C-alpha cells in the first residue's frame, strides 16, 4: 500500500469530478434545487423567471457590488437526492445559501437539512403548511402562498355561497388532505350548519374520473370543493361536463386558475367555477404589466405562475442579501424578518412570526371564451389577511 | 341501486382501457419472456401521436383515422425497437432485456418532452360521440359506451388471430415452448418481431383511445405500466382472455371502492376511495397467493436459460484481493482529500449505500435465482424502522442502526414466506405487489409514518454528525456487509441456494428444502437491504415514501443488471456506475434522462454480460493457461 | 424381508389410472429392472417411490417404514438416492462441488452461513468421484462435461449419503453403447460391493438383459410379469405387450452372445 494521496487525487479527479470551482469573490452563489424534470410545466417557466430576475439585478450592477449567480440542480423529485445535491452545492460549488423545491416533502427535507447544516434556505414553491409551522425552523423561509392561505381565501368565498351540502375531492396525499382539512375547519367556523356529504380522494395522477364524478353526483351536493390539478383536473372536468355534474352545482377549486392547469382545459373550461390562480392575460397592475412585458420580450411567450414565483424568489433573495449586507447565515435570517420585496403581485413581506411571505393569490371565476378559459371578476387577496392568529402560529411553531 | 349499476358500467369502460394496454404486454411477455418496461411509454406515445394527428386533421374521419394511424405508428416503433435493440440481446442472461427497456423509458420520456413540450395536451372529444345518453336517470358518456364495446371487440379479434391463423398457432406454440418452436424450423426472429409489433400496436391503440378521456401527459408511461403488469399477471401471463377478465375484475373493484366511499364499521371508518391507491396490488397479491400462475395462466415449465450457464464461484485471486484492499484503503483516505474533492465524501456515502442495497438484491436475484421487483420494501423498512425507532421509540442512532435491519428482516420473513412459493415472473410480481403495499402503508399512515411528507429530523448521534465521521461509519458498515454477503455465498448455505436455483429436482433429491433455503435467503437479503436503508436515512436526515417506491426497486434491478448478475462484483460495479452516472449526467444537461438512457443502451449493447461480467470474461481470456470458466 | 416393499400402489390423474395397484419387492444387493412400453407407468411408479409424486393409494415401505406421503428430501434422508432420466446436476457448481453439496446436506450443514463450502467434505467427494471414474474432472464446471460424464457425476451425487436403495430412471438414456456398458458395469459393481439395492427403468433391452438380476414388466399401469431374463422373454403376456417390437428381445441378446 504505497499509494500516495497525490496519485489518488489524480485518479479520483476522473471519478468524482473536478474540485470546487474557482471561488470568485465578486460573485454570490445561490444553489437552487428543484424537480425540473418531474414538474416541467411549472418549473420551465420558473427557470425563465429566475433568469429574467437575474438579468435585471446583474444588469443594474448586482447586489452590494457583487453579481448573483444561480446554480440549478434537478432533484429527480426525490428528497434523498435533494439533500445530496444540497451537500454538493455547499461543498463543491461553494454556494452561499440554498433555495427552491416544488414538492412538499422535498421542501421539508431541505428545510430540515438547512437547520442541521445551519444554512439559509428559501423554500420557493412547496405549499405545505408544515414547512413554516409544525416543522418550521429559523433557517427556513417560504415565499409561495401556502396551502392554508389559499384554502382560507377560497373558504371565505365558499362561505358567501351559503351552500349547505358540500362534496370534497382531492388528490390522496398531504397537499390534498391538508387543504380539505383546513377547508372543512374554516367553513364549519363560518357556517356551522354546513354538511360534508362525500369525500373522494383518488390517487395522484390516477383519478377514475367517471366513477368519481358519478359518486359525487349521486351524493347530491349543493357545492364542490376541489383540489385536483394537472391531468387529474382535466379528466375530472371533462367527465363532469359530459355527465352534467356542474350544471346545478357550484364548484370552488384550488389552483385551477393557474395558467399551468387552466390552459390545457381549452374549450373544456367550466364556466363559473370559483378558483385561485393567476390571470396573467388581463392583470394590468403596473408591477405586473412591467413584468409581463419584460418576460414576453425576452422569451416570446406569456408568463405562467412558475415565472412569477421564480422571478420573485430571486428578487427576494437579492433584497435579503442587500439588507443583510452579505450572505452570512445569521445576518440573512435577521434580514429576512420583515423583509419587503416588490414582486409582480405587488409588495410582499416575510412575516417575522413564522418566516412566511405574504404573497397572495388571485381569486376569481372561470370563464370559457369558446376556445380557452380565462379568469374574470378576480381580486387579489393579500396573504397577510388569511393567516391564523399569531397565538395559533406560535403554538404550532413551538419556540423555533 | 341504480347508482351501483351505473358504477359497474363505469367499471366496464375502465376495464376496456386497462385491457387494451395489458393485452399487448401479455402477448409480448408470453412469447418473448421480456419484461417490457417500455410498454407504458408506447402507450404514452399512442396518446401523443393521436393528439397531434387529430389536431391537424379536421372532421370526424380525420379524428378516427388519427387513432388508427397512431396505433399503426406505435406498432411500427415497437417493431423497430425489437429489431434494432432487443434482438441483439436475447442471448444475454435472463432479465437483461429489462435493462434495455428501462433505458428506453428514459429516452422516450425525454423524446416526448422534446417533441411535444411539457404542457398537458387535452384532445378533442370524439366526433359523433361527444355527448351522453341517459341511463337509469344519469348522463352516461357515449364514448364510454363505445369503449365498453371496443374492449371485447379487440379481444375477439386478437383471439381469432391467435386461434384461427397459422401465425397465431405459432405464437401460441411459442408461448408454451420457444425452444420447441425453433426445433420445428420456424423462423423465430420474424415471429417475435411480429408479436412485438402487434403488442406495441395494441398499446398504441389503447393510448389513442384514451385521447378523449384524458390529456396526453408525461406521467402516463409510469402510471400505466404498473396497472398493465398487474392485469397481465392476475390474468395469467400470455393469456389474452385472462387479461380481459383481470382488467374487468380490477376496474370493477375500483369502481365499487369509489361507490362505497367512506364506510363506518362501528368505531372504525374505512375510506374505500383512498384504497384505490393500492387496490390493484392487493388484488394481485391475493390472486398470486391463491393461484400462483394467475387466473388463466398455466404453470410455467422450469425456465431454461437461453444464455450461457453461470461459471462456478472461484474464491478471489490474489490480485482481486489486493485490489479490494487497495480500494477500501483508497476510500479510507478520502477524508484527507476533502480540500481537493469536497463532494467525494458526500457522493461516496450514497455510492456505498447503493452498493450494499444492490448486493443484497443480487444475493437473492443472482445466486438465489429469485427476481425481486420489490426490493425497496426492505430498504424502506430499514429506513422507516430506523426513523421510527429514533422518533417514536426514542432510541439513539446506534441502537436503531442495529435494530432497523431486524425490522426489515421481519418484513422479509412475512413477504418471503409467500414469495418463495412462486417462481419466475410470478415471484417477481408478488414481490412487486408487497413492495407497493408497503409503500402505500407508509404513504397513508400519516400519524405513524408521516404519510406522503415522511419524517424529518433523523440525524446521526453527535459523534457521527459530521461528514467525515458518518462517511467512516458507512464505509465500515458497508464493507462489513458486503464481505458478509460474499462470505455467505461461499458458505454451504450459499451453495445450497445456487443448487436450488440450478435444479430444484436434484436439490430436493439430495435433501435440500429449496423453499426454506430461499426463504432464509430472502430474510438475509432483507436484513442487509434494511441496513442500507438505515444508513441512508441518517445520511439524509429525512425519509419519505420514495424509499419504498417501485422506482427504488427498479434502480436496484438496474444496478444489478448493469454490473452483471452472474458475477459477485457485478452489483457493486453496477451500483457505483449507475449512481455516479445519474449524479453526473443530471448535472450536465437538461435532457439528462435521455442521456442516461442512451448511455445505458450503449452499455447494454456492448456489455450484454454486464460491466463486471465483461471484465471477468476479459480476465479469463487473458489467462489462457487456466481453463476458461465458461 | 426385502428392503423395498410395494403393495397395491396406485396413481390416477383425473380419473385415468396411470398405475393401477402394483406389488413388487426389491432386496438388498439386487439390481431390479422395471420395464414396459411407453406410457406403461414406469416413470410414475418411480416418482412415487421417490416421493416426487404422491401415490393415490397403496404403500411403499423401506425397511418397513412407510414412504407414501413423505417428500423427496425426507425419503432421501432415509437412504434412497436417485438419478434422473435427463441428468439433473447443478450447472454452476464444479463436479466435485456437486458431490460436496450432497455430502453437506447429508451431514446437516446446509444452513451453515460462515464456513467455506469449497473445503467441506472435499476428500470424501473426491473418493466418490474416484469410484465413478470422474476424479480427474473434479474441478471442471459441471456444465462443461459430456453427457455421459454428467450421468456418472449424478451417480456419485446419488451415492453421497450412502443410500440403501438407488433409483435410476433410464440411467443410460442418451449415452453411447460403450458408455452404457461402463456405467452399468459400475452400477453392478456398487450393488455387489455395497450390498446396494437398485431399481431402474430402462428402454434399452440389451442393458436390461445384461445387467438386471430380475425384472418386472408394467403395461397400462399393471404389473404383468416378473422374473429372470429367461422367464420374461418367454412370458406370453410380455410378448403380447411388446408385439411388433418383440424382436428387440431376441436381437440384442443374440448380439451379446455373439460378442461374448
């Protein structure tokens, strides 16, 4: 055994890849981990949104005189891979902080990792409430409007309908389960006589739409709360239309107004559903107009919600780093408390009490224009207005 | 009551869809014995091609023509796959073709993404069948009625083709005995190409017919392939009527579950709608336990190896021993090189864990001859075991690392007891079913396992909670594990395992209780997979149902096959190669899946005996003085 | 008392009686041939004695102990070895390892997880191989052997637990004439040396008449004759059953006499 480390080093270069890339002092590196291949619709736009924000920031001279650089990694929709990649980004690429994740369980794994390794983590898109409450920690902030917040917005609309008998349809995993649990709780508070006549929880991606639609119809509800999305939503909508389910029943549906899920419905779009979403085509606030124009100019395509999230995430990080005067973890944590960021949806604030941003969502109605669906009669609900009380938050978070 | 009847009708429509995908798979399975993972991808292609055509061609004729065109096109693609790829590797060790079809899945998925983009594509309604008819006071989609008819029609056509034509007679003969057929002088390769094309065409048709019911999307391949396998196995491999009956049973049970919804039994409430997550695998497990060859299947003859027989085990020669020592020593100094290779430690932990996992699978798959398609179950049981022992029972890392493999071993005691009663593909499918059942329990049991989110905060004890220490811990445990597995293969028990695989009759005639040997092998493999799982969970700090998923099981299969199932170093070489490739390739391009698939296809074609098998053969060839081992 | 006693042995497959109540005995030191035309029930009888098939009725007793209902491996433990019509060996083991495997099993060491199998009972195994003339090939892969050699290895495997009774299903099928005689001469020697009882089925009549001490004839599941070669040859029922192929009874014998 006379292998010298140097010899091994050379041998290993081929196997394990080159060592840490040059550590440029004038660059701030952000490690971004996401399920790019598993969720391509949302995340393609997300990546473009990040690019747009980066160009704007670096074009204006960067942050604190340093350029921002984002290094992306595909976690293959697997928390184990995500943690390894976080390790890789930190150890080899020398990133200053980590961000990203679409899937809730990946987000939770990264949040826990951040706490363990004492790095700053901005969960950009994962919706789970746990990431800021039960499993929240001081290293983890979350930008996107959470499941609870979106549900609360819709529950408020649902209460206005004064419908008594509700059907609940949701994909059988944590997002679906917690959205429905929250919906039931909030609606019951607002309207004690409400009755939930049927619950259907098909497996994600595998809804037997015909059977589910009929089971719901047979339960004779006055209204439906739905959190199916993606292919499941399209199947459900088509079967529901064909079988006449939506004729006499009001539907309240989560995420359905997001272009990612609304656009594929095309001529099938059901009229009058109350949805949460992002009316990109008609939203004419100054912030959004500027954002949309820049996006269209750069990519020759209209923005999806993913673009807004990716864009706002980078803007948030830039603002946070600027306020902290660097990328020191403790300073970042402090800087994000109460941090104000301008986004295409207007100003958002990172709440000091639970590290959740106040990014809101648009609540409106679906309208079928003949060949596609759009959102009409919408209004923006500020995320700050749909939170549980601070005591409740404190209880859930413990003293983290 | 009427609601129940209409639900049964819904089930019928679902059955037709299921049957169409499964029928082609069953044909291919029956004749070629190829576990075609890419069948779901062919189905997905069917939907996408039909979508593109029907968007371009106007009118009713155009729409229906699009569906037929799509089926034919997919059939053509199937023929191409068989001729260009699979035909070259029929002589490889059993199951190796699975690796090629796995690579195809990756390539096709990225190809579809590249051509059609990421957005879901919802097709038009079928012209003439847009609306609904009233049945028992409910609107029932006309198109579903059409589907209810088309399933039996296709069944009848395929049945006629198989029973009333000479070609069909040959295909049926090939399903029974391929060797016999070649002895009769039938030109096999064209027959097989034909079967593959027909099977692919049925998959394409099945996909195309779904166009008015669901949007073309990138998840269809994986979601359909599981169902298709279940239907084929429940019906009995190679039996088309069996596939139909199985599709009917499964679709109806699902429809009934949805109809039942939430039912209260005294204080307990069962959500049958949530049960649809796993119901097909429950059906498969029950059917296989009761009828080991599916409903309409016949007992398989002892499969005759088409490839070369495995060479006898030789103890490691001097050079190999030194190489192993040097490798371990080389790894042991890695932490000293953290400055130059900061990521090496991180990746090495994953590589080591993958190697132990793959070696444990190889233990039963190679020497044991039992192809487990659900090996993730034991990895996952070990991982969840460790996590729960820590979180729920409050044990420290050290204790849970020791006890978690026991948990996995106990799982293997139960699953193995049922599994060893079967053999061949049926055994593989029963292990898959158990794996899926274990997965669904972890996925559903929120209070205990954390449900789909899993659990977090499972970090090593203080002394091991840094990269270097945990790396050493993993290195030591994995090296010990690999050594133990190897040692056992050279023990009387290891020999008995191979003896039982080589000849059940002979083994039984010299007093070997083959089932018991296999059962114990299952448990041992489970224990070591569990150890790998436990090491995994502490290296990540969190756990979620992915560790129990089919993907994880398939990864294991890929590693073993890539390295070479007939060599002892195979799983280690395969695990390291695959994990490293995935890590590297994923970073180098957006279309990393296609690249990874392409690399695997290349390796498959160049090294049909696996990487380690290739090296082994090379070494043997370079030593002409020793008798060639094969 | 004879070593193996078979009384009223029956087997039916879905109403068809493959073996319909047969009786016979095999004594220690006796080489008994079980013959009969195709479909007579020879293999079925064989597989019932060995436990591979469960008898529908009757009894099979070895040294007075009932074998019906036992599994092959249990019957093996009682001292019954067997060879198969198409030789069954372990293709991925070497020749000597094949025999070692049987020895490991007979010593009850199958579940030993840590010792080295390659050195277990190697000398005994080599001795057995020596007896069948295969010692020189001990370390070759079994899959590389000529078929005749595989049959000899199989014999060595069958002898590993020092059986009292050896069942040989068409021991010379697929072998060249020279190999046949060698193998049967070897078997005969073992019978004499070890006081072994051998029950074998055989298609090749020259082998039967040259080596069997006694023979029994099965036809359509019934035992129609038993006795020495001379008795069988002249038995009217046997001639009837073998009508049309009857000549095979005379010819090989004539050849053998000529050769002698």
